């Protein structure tokens, strides 16, 4: 039995996700999780390579392809964040296990 692919990997959201991914790679240069610059010349499997992160994870109700729910991030930052939600930027970063994961912007209250 195979696991079904996420909505951004197949189906009607795939085209919109790819379009928004290219847009983020062209316009953004800072990790939305740690706030440091991203070197776009790095390619996977480099841990500091750029990836697109879902601000609100798909499994927590986030839209799979909406640009408002996507941010550029380092691969390692995205892996550490996993499917967690962060909604308080102004306060001290919360410690999850032994990791501090600050956000560079409070995306939960972001409105375009």
C-alpha cells in the first residue's frame, strides 16, 4: 500500500505551487524561519539549500499552494520546524526540545 502524495505534489495545486515556488526563489533571499540569508546557488542535498516551507502545514489546515502560506527557508530550518506552528514573533522564541526556532515575520497575522 502506497501513501498518497500531498496536495502540493499532485493534482490541481501542483501548477500553482510550482509557479509560487519560482516566484519565491526570484524575490526572496531570507529564511522565513531563522531570518538569515539564503544562498540560492546551493543545491540539495546541501543542508543550507533553499526550499519552500508551508507556514501553516498542510496537515494543520494550511493551503497547499497559496502564496500567503509559503515562505523560503533553509532545508535544515524547514526540517527542524517540521509540522509545527509558530504564531508569536514578538515574544522570546519558544524552545521545542532543545531547539529555538524564531520567525523573521509573524505570518499568521499577515494579510496581503
